C-alpha cells in the first residue's frame, strides 16, 4: 500500500501551507475587531487566487 503523496498533491499541500501563512497575518486583527475590513478581504482574495486555489463563496447567513 502506497502512502506517499503524489507530486500533484504534494504541490497542492505546499501551496495551501504557503497560503495559510499569508492568511494567518490577519488572525489577530480579525479576533480583535470581530471581522476584517474589505481591504483585508481583498488582500486575502488576491492571495488565494495567486496561490491557484479557488475562493470559497458563502452567504453571510
């Protein structure tokens, strides 16, 4: 049984880890202000797209 990640999944894992580091910069601000301003959302959206990952679209409810 093979447990190693395929090259494609290993690359995806690396991109996701890199993106996590970018997003975590906003954690303190988000906690302190009970959310983020639109400018921060724009930066996060741009980082998600730059990392080649789809942005999640969810209604506010």
